[in-house]
């Protein structure tokens, strides 16, 4: 069960038996499992540390006695978060747990290649596996929520940002390339019901040809499908975990018999039909053909006169650009913010010149601030044509980073340091209030935080009758 062990290592929470060499000067010995540390009401098992070691090795890291102690400290930190999350009555919903388990299951399916391989190596069904890891995953999410509570309390001030900037030597400040901010006015015809029906009927005729054996699925996909991810793979997707595709697609998969063909159905991507090639529990394989309805080309040509008219009004000063966007633009996401285009990278309004679509860049490069391009026809992400006019809002020349032009950049750095400082203080404060015990073979570990010197246990306030105290402040049960 070698691969099954890898799965357990990635979760770092299943109890197993294994022979292992302990860190420090302790002799190597056989240990099935047991408690090696306690943080408040939470325990750390020997298998927890073993699993972290295995995971680190899987990731290509070399594990020595020193960094095995570091792995222990990371587990202690997680247990401290979990202990305090319970004290603060933080909650995790079943939906959050199931979503995270499904996400991890998808990863394992990709690792093992199929449900059968996963179940064979793990020795349990997918349903049993999900049930077994429900509580460990709940605890991990709870710990993450506790850390998020700590992080959310951190806010920087302008003075802190300025002080951070002042402390950086000028020649160490990063060079920020030229950036542009722009707005757009877009005019694109809507896809009418007539075009939708035409696409649906065309696809249905293709489906009939495939289902009756007059055309292969591979040929249909290659010739007609508009899904770039499967077009040249016979339209097929293999070993897909449930929840990865849109609901309409998966609904058709689970309503169609294996080997059978679905009726034509609609999703946000367009119209599909599919053939189910395999389905086992939460995983399936299917081949499909996707066709996207397009608007009438004549409608696009007719829009040219409209956008030319708007362009003339803008040139004469009869119509402000923002007003023109509100009255004429058909792209809702920018129409509702006065045409301003937002950079998806950071949610800001600046784009590095290397981030811009080349067609947009060439329209902007010769404009003055406030200038508007002539109407031009472009293609969207679905390869659909549209008319557009682009306004250059502001140009930011290449420069050394500074708080005036790049405040958000420095703010992120300052708040990252503040979060680290706040977390360190939180850990130190909580350790003082929490019973912490570390047993052999980890008593000799050197750690970054004072787990063994400032806890309630170290002061003797708790645990004095539970077992003998070691000289270093840890408690060891005989």
C-alpha cells in the first residue's frame, strides 16, 4: 500500500504504525503511535509528525533532525490555532468541509489516474475515504479561520508606509515599468433567439449523425466543436471529478447512460451534446461537442453607423465620454463603472504595458490623457467581434517605486510585516495562557517560539500532578 501511504501523508492526520528514527540524541526505537505533545485540549500524535516528514520528502525536501523539529513546531502552531478557535466559538459549515474534501479528492484522482487505482491503493471506497477525513479537514479549516481572524486585525497607517519607504536605499527601490489606465465604450449585438435556435438545430443534426454511426465523435469534435480544451482530443475529458464542470454539463453526464448520448443542452458556454464513456461514483469520463451561437453579422455592420455617430459627438464636444458609455455601451461590467477597465491581477485600474492586449496598447500609445481612439473592430475572448472606442485616462511613466505613485505596493509589504509581528505576539501571548507539553523524543528540539518556557505547564500552574517535570520545563509521563 505504498501509494496509500502517500495519500495519508498529504493529509497528515491518519494514525498508522511505522518504525522511525527519532531526532536528537534519543535512541532509535519501535513506536506504533502515541501522544508526543499536547496544546490545550489538542494532542499531537507521533503519526502526525511522521506524516509531515513523508509529505516533505514527497515535495523533494531533505528532512534532518533540525527541520523535523521545525515540522513539530508547525503542528504545535496549528493545534494552538485550533484550541483558540474552539474557545472563540468559530464555526465551520458542512459545505466548507465537503468542498475542501472534494478539492483534495480531485488532486488525488489526478495523482492516481482513476477511481479504481485510488480505491485499490487506499483500500477503501471514495465514500469511506470522505467520511474518514471529514473531521481532520474540519479542524484544518477551523485553524485557518483562526489565523484569518488574526490577519484581519492588521491595518497599516500612511505614516508606517512612509517610514518603510524611507528605510529603503534609493538604489534598492524596484523599477516600475510604464503603466496605463483606460476606459472603453463597447458596442456588440446581442445573440437573438433566432441565432440560438439555429445553433441548437445544427448541433442536434450533428448529434443524430454521430448517434446513428454516420459520423464519428472524433470527427464531429474536430470539425465543429468550439471547446479548445477537447477539440483535438475527440471532444473527450478523462477521469473528471464531480464538481469540476458546470452543473448543466454534469447534470447531462449523470442523466445519460454509460455509452449513451445526451440531448442537446445549454450552458453558459453555449450548446453541447455529450457521450458518457465511463462513470464510477464521483468520477466520470465523457466526450462532447460545443457550439456557441453567434449574432447576425449584419447586426454588427449596422452598429458601425451608430458608433461612428457617437465618435463624431465626442470629437465635437457634444457628449462627455462617461455619458456616452452609460448611454451606448453594451458591456455591463465596464458600463456600470463609467467605462473604467479593471486589472484582474490586483483589482486596480493600472495596467503594465506588458499586460495589455497588443491591439489595446497600439490604440493607447499615441493618445494624450483624456484622448479617445477612433472606432475600431476587435475580438473578445470568445472570438466574437465588437466595436470599441478606447479612452486613455492616465499614463504613469516608468519610475522608481514611491509611496505617491505606488502606495498599494508599499502598503502590501508593510502589512505583511505587521501580520507576521502580530502573529508572533499572538502566539507568545496564547502560549502563556495555554498548557503545552512536549514529550520524548522532541524535548531537545530548539524552536523559534517559547513553547517550553512560557506555557502554563512551564510555570507549574498546571499538570504538576500528572507526571514528572523535566529540567527543561517539559513534562514526561512514565
